């Protein structure tokens, strides 16, 4: 599998047809060092024939009259030369004029914002649908919007920004004009508190993993009312597209993303893979320069704490099971989502892969 400079993953697609043998197709859109898009795919059982690729700047109008390229299915890969690495492109891949897969680069290079990703494309197993591209985004904090950044966000159509930072983290920054900014502070794992303990040496690198796990357990146990507020925003179709952000776009945003994907019935492997992508797109040392002149153990502790480690999200899932038995019960009894809420969320965010 091609390993790119900016690895961007899509979901696993299990496509339906009238045939007895339904191919299982996994598609990936990567971005290489010069900004070209690398489309790659795996299909099982092995199938011969052609794959046609169509491109569009919008996720809801993917098909054009003519394909931009065509390849043998056995090639497993196609390079699309990009004339503008900052231009957002969505691709529709049609296998043998029958099976359709939609892909796009998951990471979006937005000026001045780290870890900016599209949550579209992941497969919702029980519904046999996928999360719509271009509807739900996640990122690290937005400090100041210059002209370029504002134009990029507006180009993505973003209407609502859910800010999970505490007032201490956000400081006196004003909300960016032109967007509906909803403040829902989630204080567990907030930067000022945790960094203060690390810099004072009260949290060591050899115990930092336990701190990270405990933070994620607290995120599950102590913030159900806040999660209900977040879902209330997501249940209003008029708020989309929506961007969820916190300081790093990893911890609180990662847990919120996991809860939303769980409500949509995305499998845990894909949820974990999406969580770990923050390690590729968030530069810890650049963001936390406060530690660069500190002793190496403190720098190491900061790096560990603000990494997207599997055991951190595992701790969150474990806390769900410990307190509620399973995720569905947590969503209903813990957060307070009704079956009609879940269905409405799916109606908004999920689409059949052949539409």
C-alpha cells in the first residue's frame, strides 16, 4: 500500500448488487510530497475490468459527464496530478460501471490550523451507508483567522464551529466573524491545567500514560450534559457543515468524534484509526513551545500526553462499558439520546455509497 507524506484514509466499503458475489472494496486517497493525489484500492474477490475516476470540487455533486482517468482494476493505483494542492477535490471511483466508491483526502491543509480533517467516508456497518463527505470536520484550535484561512473555511461551506476549549484556553480571543461559534467547554484535559502539572514536575513521563487514561475516563464519566449539547447542535440540519475543535484536536475532539461515529455505527477499528491520525497531522513541539527549553523528561512527558495513543481511547471505551455496559446504553441513558435522535443524526450524516 502506498505510504504518503500526508496519509488520508477512507472507510471500508462493502457494496451491494444483485450478484451472488459482492466485491469488498477498500479505497484510499493519499497526498504525496508535491501535492498530487494517489488513489489506491483493493478488491476482494479478485476482479478484472476497469475503474473510472470522476472528480468534483463538491461532495454532493461527484459525478461529471467524463472521467478524469481510467485504469485496470488490477493496477490498484492511479496518480492524479494536482495543479493546486490547496484545492479540495472529491473523487468517485466506478468499478466496471457497477460499483461506486467515493473518496477524498482526509487531511485538509488549512492555513494556520493544525490537524484539520474531514470525517466523511467512514462506513456505518449496520446501515450499509457511509458518512457524508464535507459535512463534519475536526481540528485543533483556531486562533486568528487571516484572509486565506477564512476563505478556505468559507470555501468548505462551514457554518458552525463547536469550540470545546475552556475560557482559560481560549483567552480573550474573539470569535471569528461569519461563523456560528458554539462554546461548549469540556475542562478535563484542558491545556492550562495539565501543562501546569507537567511543567511543575508533578507529572512524570513514567506516569503520564496513566494521566492520559484517567483524563479520557473523566471525559466519559463527567461530561454527559456537554455531549448532549453537542448532539443537539448536530441534530439540526441547518447547522451544517460543522467543525469541532479543541486545543490539539486530539483529546476532547477525539472522544467527541468517537461518540458521533459510534452513534452512526462505524466500527471500532475505523474509529481508532481516525483517532490515531492526529499523530500524523498535529505537530506537538510546534504547538507547545513552552516545553522546548525545559528538561528532556518534561518535553518527553508533553509529547506522550498530547499524542493520540491507543490506550487513551481504549480507556474511554472501557469506562463506557464499566459504567453502562455498552456504547448504545451510554448514548441513550448517559447522554440522553432517543432512538429518534439517533435516526435523525443518521439521516443527516449518512448516505448510500451509490448515491
